[in-house]
C-alpha cells in the first residue's frame, strides 16, 4: 500500500493514511471512536457525528470488528486518546470486511482454548501478547545465530529426508521416496559430524526435526526446531561452554531488545538473565540429590534414566539451569564417546532448565573401530550407515556438539505452559493442519 504510515509513526501535524484492523468501536453518542490496529500498535480515529459527512461516519462506524480499513486524515494531539494522538478522518475505505461472527476474539476479552487458538492462528496472532511470543522467538534466533558466528561457526542446512535414523527406531516417520523406504530426519546428528570432520570444523544448524513421539505432553512436538552445534577439536566441556553461551546470549538479547514484548506478556518485572556459570553435576551426584529430596516413591539406582518427577525435584533443588554430565554409556547413543578410563561412563551431557531438559550433547566417537563396535552394541547394522562411517577412515578429528530444543528454549524463557504456544502451526498427535 503506497504511502501508508504505521500507526506508531503518526505524528501530530501529519496528514496520513493508516491501514489495519478494526480493533474496537466505542460509541459515546455524539462522538465515537474507531480504534485501528496495525503491527506497530493502535490509533484512535475520531468521528463527530453531527459535524462530519454522514457517509463517512456511517462507513467508519458501521464496519465490523477485525475488518481491514484504510483511513486518511489529519493527526492531532489528544491527551485523552490511548496513544496521545488521534486521526480526524477525511476518508475511510473498507478494504476487506470481516464476518461479524468471529471464531476467536482478538481483543482478548474472551479467553479461548488452545485448540481454538491454533485452528484460527491468524486471528490469534492479532493479540498483542501472542505476537510478542513470536517477536521474541525471532529475536532469540537472531541472537543465537550471531553468537554462533562469534564462536566461529558456519551455518549449515542438512537434508530432512534420510535413509536411516539416529535417535531410536520407534520415533521415525517413514515416507516413500520414489518407491524406496525413507524417513523424516530426527536430528542432523550424522550430517553435522560429517561437516565438522571437514575443513569447516565448526558448524551450527537451526532447522526442523521430526519425531513420531508416542506421548502427547505439554513439552513434546512431532515437528520441532533443533538448534545444533558441532565443533572439531572440541570435547564435552567445550560443547557445554558453547551451549551455556548460546542460551545466555538469547536471554541477554531479549532483555535488551524486547522490552515492549516482555511488557505485553506481563514479564517486565520477573524476567531475569541467568547469572554466572551453570553448575555441572555428574549423573551420579544427580541421582543422589534426587534420592535425597524424598520426592520419588522409589529410589533411583545407577543406570536408571531420570524420570520426569526426578528432573523436577532436582530442578527445584538446584533452582536454575544446570548440566548433568557423565551419564552411563548404556543410556546414551552410539555416537557418544565413553571415557577412556571407564567404559561404563560416557561423555554425554544434558543441559537442564528447572522445568525440563533443554539440550543433549557430548564428545563423539571419532575412532572408526570403536564407532563400528558402538553400532553393533546398540543393535544397529553399521553397513546401513556406511555413508557416515567411511568418512571416519580419512582423518576424523576429535569433535563434540549438542542439540538444543528451540521451542523448549522459548517456552522456558517465557514461562509458557504449553510448547504449542511457541510454534505457529504445531504438529502433534491430533494436529496435522493448519
Ligand atoms: P460532543 O463532542 O458532540 O459534545 P459528546 O458529548 O458525546 O459529544 P464529550 O462530552 O466531548 O462528547 O465526550 C464524551 C466522552 O468522550 C467523555 O468521557 C470525554 O472524556 C471523551 N472524549 C471526548 N473527546 C475525546 C477524545 N478526542 N479522545 C478520547 N476521549 C474523548
Ligand atoms: P535429543 O534427542 O536429546 O538429542 O534432542 C535434543 C533436544 O531437542 C529437543 N527435542 C524436542 N523438543 C520438542 N519436541 C520433541 N519431540 C523433541 N525432541 C527433542 C530437546 C532435546 O534436549 N543428536 C542429539 C543431540 C546431540 O548430541 O548433538 C539429539 O537429537 O530440547
């Protein structure tokens, strides 16, 4: 739209054309107001019924809520108006009239269920606090990219249609690829390692991962955004440093650049950038501390995976982000290296937010023979992964990395109840469209 002015830029004394949605009409009798909303905010359009052209008043006040209108007129200072200025209209055009029966109230006066919101995302995103989540998500990803660049990483994009899975067979979505069986990729794991083994050395990817998760929970998606890192000549400690740096940079950017969005979410007071280094507890210490909380019916023993209630109890106990290191080799995948002095112990780590796991990572097995053995121990056929394993014969440096769940990061930063609130169009057991 030519010469359109954003409502936030309309200054007293200007003649403007503003365009947007009809947020509300307030009729006070002789005077009435149309509140017009665009991506930058709202502006009041004043209609003085006895003094203005009848058709103009009728058009401006007869339009249904959420219709798209374009209004031209003079901007004047008006202390009683919500933003301190108002427009006296010279013309009003209804660009696109909205059905008066709205499935969802974008003014937010009527609460809607999450499923109604997701079915009507366009209307839902007209709410300031919902838009704020996605503005913050965008700023977070921008800051994450910038921080990875500062860590000397190159952004890569790897295939999402693949021949083999890496994170457990039951979670794969099978597809047909020209008559052959293929899968939607669960993780860029093998590809990022293959590139870390090249001269590129340090890489990151922000892309979709697909998981046929059986459970329907507030923190699992079937299509999620994974923030992946892989670096040559790195060990698990270096990878943890990078994970900590990336998460902290995200919080800092939001604190610095998203003041209005935090306010729209009512978080301006409580939002805090995590301070200092995240504590690093070994798996052994973690189970001891969980057992000591007395929150679990049954005590954990070495080798158990941590149940959700256990993670919660430990999260409350630690009170902030923390790492769990030195997991039992048996519960970590084949590509994670074991400690040289203790084969039962892996270099795998998780980064936890008190509410949930955010990151998994570790040092990788880069020795060809050990890698092949690892496949066999995990019941996988190394021949199927030859495209990957053969590159370990031609000079594979030691390397380490991690995967960070993008939506879980948004969710924990903003205290969202449900991971679906951090995705525009979530994919879950019940939801394949929109
Ligand atoms: P008229 O202006 O024709 O006398 P009226 O009697 O309905 O019409 P006012 O008495 O001026 O209007 O105002 C009605 C209400 O609207 C009052 O509460 C007033 O504070 C509010 N109001 C008037 N003008 C504005 C404005 N430009 N912006 C916001 N509120 C306004
Ligand atoms: P993992 O399987 O632990 O590790 O995944 C890494 C992180 O991705 C997020 N995540 C999910 N988020 C939402 N819904 C899901 N279904 C989902 N699945 C995973 C979590 C999790 O911590 N290849 C390894 C990473 C590595 O070692 O580099 C991997 O995929 O936040």
